[in-house]
C-alpha cells in the first residue's frame, strides 16, 4: 500500500517551536526527507528535529535531497523531478515526511517538490502541516507588531527588482523583507521615495529564535550606521509609521543588540 507524502514545517529555528502535530508525525513516519543546498553541508532543518528523532522508539530512515540555491531553472527542474522520483519510490515503503524551515507554503523548497509529485505521481496522497513562520517569529523577537486594525502588510523577497519595490511600498503600512534582508541599507532610499520616513521603524532579525539570533531595532535613518553582515536567514520588518520600541535584551542565551 502506498504511503502518504507529508510536507512538514519545522519553524524558524528553535526546536521548542515545533508544533505538537509536527512532533507526532516525526515520531511515526517511516522516512524523513531532508532538503540540503549542498550535499556536503549540514541541514539546519535536520538539526532542529534531532531531539525528536533521538527519542523515537522505532528507527527512521533519513533521505537527503539536494536543492541548490540557484536560478538555473533548467537544472533546478531536473533536480526536482529526480527528487520527486525518489519520494515516489520511498513512499512505497511507508509514510514519508519532508521537513522544511518555517512553513511549507511560504517561500519553501517543498512547494516545487509538491507540484512535481502531484503532477507525476497522482496516486500518492499528499498532506501539509504548517509551521511557525520566520515572519511572525521575527516580529515576536523584535517586539514589533506586523499589523494593527486595517494596516496592510506586504511580503517581499529582498532580491526583488528595485523598480517594483517603490510601487509596492506606496501601498503598504508594513513591509517584510525575506531571505536577503541584509540589503536593507540599499533599499532604504527607495522606501523614502515611496512615502516611508526617516522615523519609520525598522527591525532586522538574523537567525531568528536560534542561539546565534541577533536583533536590531531602530529608525530607518539609522540603518546606514548598523553593522550588517550578509546572512540569507534574515528578516527585516519596516513600519511606515514610527511605533514605540518595546524590544530589550531579556534572554541571556542570545546575542542581541538594540539601536535607538
């Protein structure tokens, strides 16, 4: 009997943010597929569920699937098809979980694999379990509300063509930059042209909820003075209005700083 293929969101980084449902699935599936950008690099997602795996009473098979972080569409599609074929073969043995950082349906590698499996192996039953997103986790770490009342929130991949950013920003009360959020310095002038001000509130959160998490909170005019290093796993939140900054260091195990 063919098993179930399950997309599992394991959250932004802190293993304690795994949901009860995610933990239950990871304790019972026969196979766990782990996405990696490079076969020789460790998987952050796998590290997050290590404790759950170690507490299992029944061993689980771990399958590593490589998804290079490139924009080579031809090669990427070839790999998606190959990985989908691997999933189709493994699901013959039992239920298969595919773990992904954050949520499976928000800028996730899972989405491409899901589409390939759904199209080419329609006999396979598919399930998706949501996870805590880096967006909401970053807002919590920065103590900064994403939206209130009728405010509009726009989510933007930070490598978006800048020519599109100004128009999007004009219609938003809050902007969330994902993935390449360290580019906030070069994006700041565009935001000023779009109606944001020097006093607009900004939060930059790197490695959200992990031990090495770093939080910067301040005004848009201060961004150029921030010491920002390149990190793919970063989220920036920009509020059009200036809002009270409630962030302060309240946790001894993180590396955080606050700019005011």
